[in-house]
């Protein structure tokens, strides 16, 4: 019997939980400084950052689709950023610093574009990279903004205005390479979200009567309650599972609630800290409660493993304890396909025999080390990666991913190649080199070309 692992499921839950944590920790809508603007490529959300809160998810998705299609067909990178205000800077200076910080455009081509809109300053600018200044000179940049997005921005329809502006900018850039973009207007148009009121006075950091100690106690209690629910869920899965493999898999899943407790602890710490000046009390709650949850999880895991060591499957016919057939003998009862699934780590099979009534039972448990083959439908598909060209700081690399089915009656195999990103370099300060790689755009540069408009 193979060792059990719940790694793929744990990774999915961790990614989801970390995404929720990121959403809680994002800075407020008003971007006072260039350094506060979120790089959409580094955040993994595409090419659009709605820091001004004027787009909403529907328009973010529509605009991001334009940017993705433009990059896929031409390698040109278009970033669309909204901010609450410019922090006292002129939009030309803000856009140039932001362009340099994100390094929009492919390195060596400098084919980046930045569409920046400030909600409270009522201004929009198209910043053009060095490599596209001959394609979109200042006069044309001004015309693209004036004829597409500005009429709607003046009406407060930020989503529609920025969508149309981004579409026309992308079309103009793509047309220079003889590429046509297939971007249709949505029907109907999504509703325009209500943007936050401009220059709203900030809320006080500390509410009257706020008790940091009591809030920290509530945080710790909530985290321990979450841990208790997770342990109860793990124990219930263990008790309901039939077979050693299924029960071992249930024990392995017990680490998932503990991971969620740690993530919730970090989120809760910053939440409590935001309402008061006390630092030590929420820190103790953030570290203490998840620490206890981890200890409880380890204790519960050991207890369940002791129960697993003496576990005997009850017979479905007479309910007498059955005996498990060892691996060397149960392999003789497996088909060729089932042996391949066990070898690949996609399935585990157990055979039990009842000494009282002579009944036999076969159990199957899915594992996460192999996936289902598209040809034979067996969970015997393995994957291996070969580096064809190593990535450097100057250019990306290339890898070959080979998928092979271990089922001898199938022999399915498929290989595909894909590029890998360039190696990252240490980020520079805002006043440093214009080739900053603090984000995950291509590394392009801008010399200040473009046009800005007020609405």
C-alpha cells in the first residue's frame, strides 16, 4: 500500500485562503504615493488595477481581456490603472514614475503603454514607451483619449470610458504590426459602479470605547473555535472512511484547517491593529491561538494514527473484523491497469478478507500523485519537466513538459514546450534606474511620451 498524500488539495485551499488574505490586506482606495499602487502583474490579477474603485469586476474583466489579447498577439503590454488621487503630483510625473516602477513593456522593445486615470483629480493620461513613440506620438495619443474615452468619463461613466479608451489604444498599437484585435462592445453594458466620494475625511483609527485586550481575546477565541471545527471535521472524515488508505488520507487533510487558522490569525491581527494602537496584545493572540491549534492538530493526528494502526475493516455481511491482505499478495489480484495506477501514485487498492464468513472486499482510494489519462481514463498519467534553456535576468527560458501514461495497454504520451519568465532582479528605489523590475511586466521603459486630459 502506498503512502497517502493530500498535497494537491492542500495547495488549492492555501491559494484560495492566501487570496482572501491579500484582499483584506490591500491598501485603501486612495493612492497617496506611486509606491502604494498595486502592480497587477505581481498580484496575479492581470493588467488592471482599480485602486480608484471606479470600475467594478465586470469592467475590470472586459479591459483585462483587451490587454491580454494585445500582449498575446503583439507582445505589447498595456496596463490600465485607476487611483483615488495623485497625492499632489501632476499626472505626467505620476504616470512616468509608475511606468518606470512597473517596467511596462518587453525588455529591448520598450513596447509598453500605461492608461492612468485619477478619480478625484478628474484627469486621465496615456503614457507611451520608447518603442511605440513613433506609432503613437503625442498628438495621436491625445486624439485617442479625446475621441474614445473622455465623452464618457465626463459623464462619470468610468468603466465604459476606460474600456473604449483601452480598446482604441490597443487597436492602434496592434494595427502597426498588421494585427487586428477582435474586441466587441458588451451588450448590454455593465452597470457603472458608484465610485467613492472624493476627498472623504478618513475614519478615526481608534473608535470610542475600543478595547484592544478584549478584541484580542475575541480573536484568539475565534481562531480556537475555527481550529476545533477543523479537528472535528478531520475526525468525522476519519470515522466515516472505510479502509486504511482512506483513513490515512483523512489524517493528512487535518493540516488544512490549521493552515487556515494561521492565515486567519494574520488577517485578524492587522484588523485588530487597525482599530487601536496596541500591538503586543493582538500579536500574542495571532501567535498563541494558531500555536495551540497546531499542537491540537499534532495531538489529534497522533491519536488517529494509533487508531489506524489497530484498525480492522468491519465485514459488510457479518460485521466481524476483517483481515487486510498484504501488498505482495494483493498485487496478484490487481489488473494490469490497476497496477499501473498504483505505480503512478494515482490510486491505491486494498483487499480485505473476513475469516468468519469468507467474504472479500476490495477498496480503492484516489491519490494525488497522478492524474487521469485522457485516452484510457485511468489515473496513471505522470508528468515530467525538462529544462531546454535556463532563464536569465536578460531573457526567459524554455521547458518541455512530457505527460506519459504508465498503463502498458495505453502508452499515451504527449509533450509540449512553453517559455519561462526571466529571473527577477533586486528592485530599485523610486529615484533609481528606469529599468526597475519590481513588477512582473517585461522590463520596458518610457521617456515621458504620451498625452494627458482633464475631464
